[in-house]
C-alpha cells in the first residue's frame, strides 16, 4: 500500500481560512486502489515549515508528496514545475519575518523540478472540467520555500513530489475585489485526481501542458 502525503498551510496574511488546508484535510484517510492519503498542516513560517515537512518525510516515508498552497489571484489549479533557491517575501510570514533575497539552502542548487507527472495531472484535471495549467513560478514566499525544501530533502529518495497552487475560496474572493475563486468541492475533486494520476502514471505526457503562469 502506497502512502500519499498531502500538506496544506495554516491561514496567513490576516486571512481566517486557507483553502489549501481545507481541501487537504478533507482527504485525510481517503484511499484508492493501492494507496492511502495522510495529511499534514504546515506553519506559514520560513524554516519551521521545512522542518515539519522534513520530519514527515523521515517518519512517514511517503511514496508521493503533494504540497498545496493558496495563491490569491490565480484562476485555476496551478501545477508547479520548478522551485527556486530564494526566499524573497512580499509580506511577512506568521512569525512576522520578511526574508529578502536569502537562499533557502546555502550552497544548494539554483532550482529543482517537480517529480510529479505535471502535464498528465493538468490534462486529467481539464478532462474533468476543472481549470488547470502548468505554472512556471511558485513565487518566492513560503510556498516556494516549502516546494524547494521538499525537493531538496527528497532528492535521491524513491518519492514523487511537487506543489500545486489553488485559488481563493468564494468567501475569500468576496473580500478581495471579486478575485477569482474556486469552490472547495472542486478543489477536493482536483486533488483526488492529482493523487490518482501521481500514483498511477508511469511517466508524464510529452507535449502540451497548458502553460499560463
């Protein structure tokens, strides 16, 4: 039985809810053919978030890890391609730290690519009627921090890992001048699809991918 770890962040930047955690926690204990899902909430704090996910990699030894984060202003489920080795925060994290131009791992590679079948995930999401694209930037806040930390810690391990950004929930969008949003049920449906594709796809698609970000 394969173990799939899904992570989502606590609320941040004065929000009272984080769609990433709401969608992820809805899948605690969900299982399919040959796999079972475990979930973990991450603090939206530089350093601490990577410590928590790193400990989970050691103790749980998952086969697939999908970290999920909120990206207010995005219009779809954005499957991230690349994490870069820099923290450059546009806002403070939940410990009130605002790192500027600092490496995530001193001396580490400039970037890591996702090992998820990102194009196959996007194709499956679109096939299910959900807006999705391959994204070329995970930003430079705690989401990218975790994405890079996850890939650094899992390098050389027999695990597929990567990151997916999701939009605001409708109740959040109402407070952000009508920003794009997605229903929680669709987010949960989309994560289920991403898990199934990640577990079952032998290799990624070779063409397309719907790059928009």
